[in-house]
């Protein structure tokens, strides 16, 4: 019995030390984490495509164009008539506000007119946001 414990202890210790960093690095349940995969996010954007362009064109679809999204004030995209809720919003689009918006648009900002239930999987949101980070940089700002 004792012999068993002596053998087992180092194995458990190694197993525990392998697990701990992952547990510590786990993102908070609702918060945005940097762990997104842009290639996967590009496919998730298929759910948004029907209504959103990513580039700065004068033509919009059902929703506003999303070029230069990060850092810009919500409801301020040119050439688009927003709902009152978004037009009067005073926050900026960041990874965190976007993460909340995409979780459940109607809960985050009641009265908006985006007909979209939300993205339930946190990892899907992270991937999509990683993709948007790259894809919404307007052509004039690209280095
Ligand atoms: C059925 C069409 C539709 C779909 C699908 C859709 N949206 Fe929208 N989206 C809209 C509309 C319409 C608005 C404007 C809402 C308003 O004015 O209240 C909007 C607004 C937004 C805004 C605010 C933009 C700004 O300039 O303030 C963001 C960001 C956004 N959508 C991202 C997304 C993303 C990302 C997806 C995919 C996960 C998505 N939307 C899916 C129609 C859609």
C-alpha cells in the first residue's frame, strides 16, 4: 500500500503541474479573451455577411458597414440610419463591448434593430472578434 502511494505521488504532481497553467489562463466566463482564431472567425462571419460589409463603401446592406469598427463610437458609421438605441449610444466598440453585443444584442442594448439572436459559444465569439480585428481595418489605415 505504502509502496503504491510513493509511486503515485510524483505522477499526480506532474499531472497537477501540467493542468494548473491552463486553469489559470482560462478566460472569465463572460469576458473577451485573446485566444481567438481569426481563420475560424472568418467562417463564423458567414452568419453576419448577409447584413454587413466589412469595407468602407457607400453601399450598405441591411446593417451598417463594419470598417474601422474598433475604437469608433457605436451608431456612428457613415451612410447608415441607426435605430434610436444605437444612434444615442455613447460607448465605443472594443473587444469587450463587441463580445457583449454579440452574446445577446437585445439584452446588451434593448431597442436596437439588429435581427440576430446572438452567438452562444464563447469560443466562437472570441474567434469572430479576432477575425474582425483584422478584417475591419479600413483600407486607408492599413499599414
Ligand atoms: C439580419 C441582419 C443582421 C445580421 C445577421 C447581423 N447584423 Fe449586425 N446589425 C444589423 C442591423 C440592422 C444593425 C443596426 C442596428 C440598429 O441600428 O439598431 C446592426 C448593427 C451592428 C453593429 C453596430 C455597428 C455600429 O456601427 O455601431 C455591429 C458591430 C454588428 N451589427 C455586428 C454584427 C456581427 C459581427 C454579426 C454576425 C455575428 C451581425 N452583426 C449580424 C443587422 C444584422
